[in-house]
C-alpha cells in the first residue's frame, strides 16, 4: 500500500469524526496528529504491506472508533 493511501485513510476517518488532523514533515519521518494522538510514519521509498498499515492505523484506534476501525 502506498504511503499516500495510508495517510489519506487517516485523513478521511478524522474528517468523518470531526477531529483535527495534521501532517508534519520531520527530518526522516512524517508526523501524523489526530486529536491528541501522535505517531510517525517512515518516508521510505517502498510500499507498506497491509499488516504494517493496519498496525499504524491501530495507533489511532482510541481517536477513530476502536481497534479495526478501518474495516
């Protein structure tokens, strides 16, 4: 899965729930902030496998509706 698609899924989910969404470019990673939850996503050139994307999305489960909110 492309990095942009991972971020878009988060952006759309935050917007649907009326939460603040912010992307901050750091030196080697991209910072994502949704509500009060912060996490970083690598700016690697390869695609993320589905498991890695799901694990990243799970970090925002408290803000976006619980574990597995992306299903």
